[in-house]
C-alpha cells in the first residue's frame, strides 16, 4: 500500500468523522473558520433598556480624548439579548473623522447619545422604548463613508437573515455563509414601502432574532453584510481582496487539506451616517421553528398586522 493511499485514506476517515459531528448548518465562515473576536472598545459603563422579550445594552457616561489607542467607540446598540440569555453582538462606530468626545444621558426607558468629531461634525442618537420596540432617532452631519456597525458575530455567530417590507407582505430569506465580503441587503428610508422596510438577523443554532426597520424619509440607509474578518481587526472586513479570504471550507472531507483559517465569519448590520436624519426601530424576537412561519413572526415582532 503506497504512502499516498494511506494519507488519502486518513484524510477521508477524518472527513467522515467531522461529517458525522457536523451540524446541519456550518458555522459562519466555514467549518475551519477561526472563532470570531469582539472589537476592542473604549471602556464605558453599560446601561440596559428593556425591549419587549429582550433588552439592549447602550453606552453611558462620558468620554473625551485625542488618541484612540487602537480602540473604537461603542455604537448606540452595544449588544442585545433575548430574555435572560447571553449577550449577543457588539456595536462600534467607524468614521474617517476622529471622535473627540462622547456624552450620554440615560434613563430606564430612554437614552440620548452625542458624539463629536475633530472636523466639527456631530452625531446624536436618541433611543426610546415604545411598546415592545426600541425607537432610534438619529441626526448626523458626518460624511457618506461614515457608519456605525452592529457586528452580530461576538457571542452569537448567526448565518442567516431576511429582508422584509411592511407587515412582512414580502419577505426574502437569506443564507449568509460569510465566505466573502458582500452586501446582501440595503434598506433605504426613501424606498420604505407602505410604512417601513427592514432586515433581520437570524440565529442558526440559537433562538434569537434581531430586526431593524426604517421609517419613510430621505435619510441614509441600513445595510446587511456578510464578511470575513481577521481577529479583532474590524478594518479587515473590506480592506483585503477575496483571494486572501478564500480559505473558507464547508466540506468536512477537505477541510483538513486546507487547514485552519485565520479568518472568521461576521454578519453585520451597518448604518450609514451621512448628513441627515433617520428613524429606525429595533425589535427582539425568538425565531420561529419553521421557515414558513418567518413572515408572521416578523410581522408580530415589528408590530404590524400580517
């Protein structure tokens, strides 16, 4: 028996073992992907706002500085959880101008967050619990390439999503394997049909579902992305070409041939921060047991009538 055959037989048996242990859905980025790492954030106290069947973390206190030390400022939504479950995700801001100060005023049902930048720009986010949802009103004088990001990977690692219109009359399910960098959905306030449009991030082996919808208007849009990221380096989401990130493997029989990846899969919701106003809504829900029930579950979560 040749050494080549022995090696191929060993790889095949390892593949069968991995296949037997694999879940029905591979993790984001492929079965050999690195575990996702949360971004390094400035240390600010967290406040908690109850929101229907779950709650969200929002940054509180204040901060000022001229050097970021490689750390990012938390976004208005720092994390969320369903019931008393684990906290999911991490929010951060990504701007070309340097943030020089942050202030927050937080109560049990509302928060007002103000970010100021070294070019004179200002961004204010007002959060308020309304019924079972969280209303987010934003006003910004930042530029078209600035954004705040909710990275769903830390503590959650979802690999699916959906785009929907009012009352979930139209609802498109999305598989997000995170083998590449691609925007899978864009919701514009100017295109919010029949009242609103939105997107959802859906857990695979977890029960959580997070939804964002936007009210009609002329403000900036909200994007749903699948990315590959190198560790905590958030800038690597888009700075390297697809050939550098093409080591995601879903087939257990060949994963050993490729070896472990340095990259991890990240599903992100990215809010553009160009000059203007935007009203959006956050909803937390449990995902339905069957995909066919997704439109009704979304409609209930966003307070619409199917």
